C-alpha cells in the first residue's frame, strides 16, 4: 500500500515491536537453558521446546528438572537462607536493585514476555512489567521496615513457588518479592510454556548482585511442581494456577507442616446496574475479559446486566467487540493476542461449541495461523449452564440478567469461586452496599483489573486462600518468632473407674442452634478424672450432629452483619456471666484435670473474653495508598463458618480463646470440646444462654475428634477448620479440606501457649481481607 | 505564482470526497434522555490514558494519516492583532500546507486544510483569498469566546458572517445554561443559532473547560445535537483547559449514541492544545475506533489548531528524508 492508498483507506498498518534484543539474549545462551541454581546455570538436560504461540516457532529449549535438580535447588536455597534472613536492610538494598533492574531492562522483559506468552506488547509493556517493578519497589520497603514493624515475625525458610503462564514475570514478582523481603529464599518453577522471562530475571539478578542461592529457578512441567510440593526441604508452597491443581497440592502437602497459599481459578461476576455509565462499563469489559485473551484468573467473565438495559447494553457491547484488533502480539496496535498454546485453544473451542447459549464472535479480522481465538460473547445462558459455572480461561464472556440489587448479589455469589468481582453504578449507596456482600477477595467499583503491590489480592471459597500484596501478604511469608513445643501425648485413660457423687444424673447434651439437643447417635460416655472418678457424662456427636451445627451456623448468618459494638457488648456480657460462676467453673476444671489451676484458668478466661470484646470493634481495615485517584479499602471480613477442635491443656481457656476471636470478628463457630475434659465446654452452654448470644453463633459438640475431623474438614459449607486437638488430626484435616479448599489452621502436633491471647494471629485467622477498589472523581 | 497556488488547490479540492451527508435536523428536546446521561470520570480518564498506548501508526501509514490530518485542520487565527495581510498569508498556507517536493516524494496530489477559521471582520478577506480553492471559511461567532453579548447581537453576528461568505459558523454556547441545568434555554439558543446559520454549517462550541463535569459535557453535547448542531466542538482555545482526550471520549460517545438514535452523523472538532503530530494521530485513532472510518473525513472531523500543521510538516519531511527536520524549512502560515 502506498501513501496515497492509505490516505483513502485510513487503515492502521503494521506497527511491530522489534524483537531482536530479546532474540539476541536467547541466542547468547545458545538457544538452550539449564536451571538457575546457586547463582549459576546448570548444564541443559532433558530439554523441551518453548514456542511462540503467535507463530508456533521455536524460541528456545528448556530443561526438564529431575529430582536431583530440585534437590540441588532446595539445598542451595537452604544454604543461603540464614545469611539472607540476617540483615533486613541489606535485603532492602537487594530488592531495590531488582526493582531498578526491571525498569532498566523493561523493554527487553516486555518483548520477551510477549514472544513467549502471546499477550499483546501493549499489555506486557504498559501493565505487566511496570507492575513487576512496582512490586519489587514496594517490597524493598517492606524489607526495610521489617525489623521495626514486624518485630515478632520471622522468615519461614525456603519457599517453593509455582507460577502460571498467564502473567509469567508478574506472578514471579508477586511471589518472589515478598518472600525475599521477609528473609526467605526461593525455589521457583515457571510454567513450562513460559519460562523465559523468569530465566532472564535470574540472569540479570545475578548481574545485579543478588547473593547466590537466594533465588533458584527450576524449569519443567507439572512433575517438577510435584517434586517441589513434596520436597521435605521446603517450608512453604505458594501456588497460582488452576483450582484442580490447587486441590492436588493441598492434598500433597497435608500434614507436612508446610505453609501454603493458593491463588486459584475464578468465574468473577461483572455486574452492571441500570444507572451505570454504560460506555465505560463496556470499556471495562474489554479490560476484564479481553485483557490477556481472557486468560486471567480474576477476569470478569460472568456478565450480569440489569434487565432493563440488557438489550441496549448487549448491542453496544457487540459493536465494541467488532472494533477489537486481534493479531500479532508484538504489534503495538493489537488488542487481543494469541492464546498461550494450541492445547488451550482447543479447550476454549470445545467449551464454546458445547454451549447452549447464543454465541457471538466479534466480527474482527482474524490472523491466519497461530493460536488465535476471537472475542466471544455468549448470551441466553441459564445459571445451570456449565459455561456459567466453569472457568473458560479464554476471551469468552457469558452473560445473564438480574432484576434487583439483591438478585445481582445472589447470582454473583452463586459460584464455587470467589476471587474478584466488578460492579458498575453511579450510585454510591448502591456500590458501598453491594461491594461487601460479594463473595470475593477483590471488588472493583466502576473499574476492573486494577492491581497494585500495596493492595492485597487473593480469593475466598475455591479461588484459594492467602493474599498477595500489602501488609496482609507478608503473613504468607512469615511466622511468629516463638517456637512451639511438642504437644504431650494424651495419657491413657484410667483403667479403674469410680462412680459419680451426684444423686441425680447429669448428662450434658450437645449445644446446637442455641438449644441443648440429644446426640443423633444416642450414645454417651463418662467423663473421668485422672484418677478414674466419673465426673459427668457427655453425648457423643456424630456427622449428623455436625451437619446440624453447620445448618445452625447458616441460620445465624446475620451475626456477620452485626456491629462490632454489639458483639463487644455480648462478649463482655459473657465475661460477666462467667465471672459470676467462677467457683463452679474452677471446681469443674480441677475435678476434670486433677489439678488446682481451675481458678486461675477461669480468671484468664474472663480476661480473654475482655480482650476479644475489646478487639470486636477495633480491628480496623486500611485505606491503601494505591497509585490511582481513589482508595483501595482493605476490609477485614469474617471468614464465615468455622469448625474448631479445642485443646485439652486448657479446657475452658482453650475454648474461650477460640470462641472469642471467632465471635468478635463476626464468625459463627462450632467447637468440638476437649475430648478428655469436655465439661467446661458443656457448662459454658449456660453462659452462652444467659449472655444474649444468638442461637447458632456458637455451637458446641462433644465427641471423638478423630471421627468428627474428616466430617468437618470435608464439609462443603464450612469455611475454615482450626485444630488444637491433641489427637493427630492435622494431616487428615488438611487433606480433607481440599474438597472446598477451606482455610485450615492446625497445630501439627505442637502446643499452643494459651496464656497469651496471640491476638494478631487469631485476628488474621478469623478474618479475610477483602480489597475494595473505589476510584473516584467527578 | 498566484495562479499555481490556485490551480494546485483546486485540484486538491476536487480530490476531496464529495459526500453529501444529510444535515442534522435536530430533534425534540428529550429531557429524560439528557438527565439520564452518565459519565464516570475516573473510568473515562483511565480509558483516555491508555489510548496513546493502544494504537500505533508507523511509516507510510503514519505519513498518510498525517496528510489526512492536514485535510481536517481548521487553520485558525483568532487574535486581536489579525490584519488582512496576516489572514491572506494564512489562507495561502491553507491552500498549500505541505511543501510541493514533499508531496511529490510521497506521490501525493496536493492537499489543503479543512477550512480557515477567523473572526467575523476577517471573513471577507479570507473568502477572497481562498476563492477557487474550495476551502471554506469558518467564522467564530455569537460573542466568541465568552458568548455574553446581547442575544440579538449574537444572532445578528451569525447572519452577518454568513452574508460575508462564511460557510461554517462556530458558535459558543451559554455556559450558564449548562451550569444551572437550564437545558431548555440551551436547546432554544442552539435552535435559534442554527436557524440563523441558514445553509452554513454550525459548530457548537461547548467550552468544556468551563462546564465543570464530564456529565455536563455529555448533556450539553446531546442538547446541542438535539438543537441541530452539525458539529460539536470542545473549546474556544481561550479557556484554561481546552481539548482533552477524556472530553473527546465523552463527546464522541454522545455522537455515536445520537447517530444510533437518529441516523444522523454529527461532526466532532477538538480545539486548542493539539499541537503535535503524535497527538493528532491519537485523535484520529480515537475517531476511527469510537465512531468509525466515516469520521475520518473533513465533513465530520476537524482539528481546531494553529501550530499542529508545522509539526506535521516536520514529521512528513522526516518520513521522506529519514532526517529530523527544522521548523524554518517549512513556510509559516
């Protein structure tokens, strides 16, 4: 085309980014890469091809890690960790150097990312790489502040990190920056499709003077991920990827004592109310579902439109889709690039073909060859349609309509996932009412896919647990400095028993939904003192009782919406009523334990309730300093429904130490009382009854922990399980929790110091941080 | 010399697409529609901020686009010290905006700017100077830039300019009608101005920098289109803030929706502050993406600019020679 022709057609024409520098870097490595271990490259072995998805051409050969490579990487990381953890200020300097390194080589990183992944160069250049630099800057600051601001926390040790192919370098940054900042060393595996920017990062980090062994990169497929997951020398696993693999990792690490965070899939709702700026909401959709070809875990992939505007909105949306430019991702004038791999393309094609809805493919020009899929909208699907429920992970939007704000919330939350949500309205009342009601870790108001290092990111439900970014993200890479001693084994029950003194039988029932109920199974057992004296009887709860307790917790949902002030008053009232029965509770503890510490434990329990009453209205959220005109609110929301196994070593104090924080933060809880000493818990029914605690907020079961633990951990309608049981339940709970990926907090056979409220640890366990982004401006 | 100027320009005028878009007759004022309009500022700003990064036009494409941009410039002088001599020089530049050797190298026939834009007193001079070029004269009117002179004088000013030969009238709206939400008054004003223009096309200058909010920009755009505007234009160039990308997004979205509703295409003219070739390309891609290729012709898009042409000339010379150009190598207007 000559100038005169173009003058008439006004076409865009090609605007390719020059890839020669990136190709030259690959060339300098001979087009083949080993692993980066202990600051050096290993000899390439068992290589596989890494291809450019836009052309199908070979970019480089990458090594498949063998067990001995992973061993070597873990060993190098372990060796480097003590020195790395010693000096926070030195780490701040190193992270600053990494941030500067990313900025200095930003175009090289961006070009290589686009070559390897297929995302448009605009995105890698303007979004991914700047966010990478931002993440290292932010966490350089966190290293600098660690000694002052987190004096009670320390590094976990060696972190094994497995990142996905959709944001290869950005996900590396999200994982590596906080890990290194807190003094951990890292063994990271990039996704097999997209290892190159991680290797470039390692190459340049070496130049930037990052100490040997601090960052190790091993490459390969899921088998390498499994090697990392199961490696005994690793203290923490951080994974971003599919829910399916997340579940496997949860099961594989169960009982190993490894700390775990999972950032998994989503089917995030995108809600448009009838007063929204529709054109802006449509542009938002472009950034939600056609960003990175829709291969985004938090993609707004489920469009919910208010019925009155649906027709108009859909028409406008289709017109906008037709304007999207699909093609060579290296072209600076392209909106939608290539899907990462032909396999992924086939998956998308298959899912859309099977759809029962009305499929609209954007009428944009499609490139020949390469893994390209047109922007697609599917309308007319019912909520039951698999495409409304399953993650497609491609440029495919599904939509349906709603009538009222309440119905919007109902539809939005009608999913197993809970990663992100978007809502559009010009009504501030509506926005601030709806945002907290959405089951999601991140909510964007009148915006979408905003990210920043200062703002936590992560999900609820089957979208995983843990947050990346912000202060909350540091919890995933630190542990308390205090080391827990091993929990002593339960002593064998006395062989000879003597009957109780009471003339009238007292058999404690279960406490479910604010009522004392008989155990479903119709069994009970005697509670013995250490000397074998019968001090009472308790019912034996079974899975049906647990089910009933879960339903009672559901019925008490409104507790989560009460004010902190109200919850504080109730907790104070509980303390008051417990105080009135000090003598009785102290005697009971002494009788069960055969010791004389009852009075002190009751006093400590009253104090503990005061502490949680105090916290009920004081665990403030934060307004994050994100680089937009607007606020990102970090709201501490209740986790939901908690099942907790109480400890034996403090029959009453252990109980209130669990109930207190759960209630204070607005959770509902079902506690399995200490097995040998359950009577403090059953006595506590009357404290609950007399303290205005709504039925179902606290439920107490007595029964065998080992039998109830898999039921609780496997229950799909329970959000978290805590275990301080002396019984060896940790592995089982962690394994069973994979069913709905509920959060778990288990003792791994270690004792907890009940003399300390450990407020911040319990606060973190009892809450989820929801980040609500609210850009503003008129 | 003068003859060559004229004949080149005549040829250029013949090259312009001879499209006859039916004029916007306007419609009844629909207050429900106007009041329901929304414009989310932060979302619009975010979209606008990414626009320059989303589109890139390179090499021969860039040269062609820049030439196209020239054909859509309202080459403007609106200064107190304008004289007939100054205006004649500007008109000559409008007829020959690009050095002939550059056009030859680009294998392009002559091009002209979209119009010459002056105050009423300079209309006659400009019409005379542009005779035979096909380049229309646009007159700013209605008490430009503030629009606060007596209403009957503002209407009379339009009539005088039309009588003097102006083919396009750039009117300024009464900002106070927008700021007080008196949409009926704004509508009536627009209707009256449109009627006074007769056959001349009318561009409604919203003075967006003085309207306070983007929502007001959206509403004022709609009311002016309903009142029969042929073009909506951002600014006089005299406000503190003139054409911006966020404002342009709001106005182009309004144009798109008005077209969907009525079938009539309204022109868009960003004015003030667009002085770089690169900015011009961003505006063209905005028009292409938001409205479509039809809006990349002078009957539906204009730049209100005075120094933009100089930068485009330098870029064209760079494309032709591969060397960066200097301002003095191109004739001033």
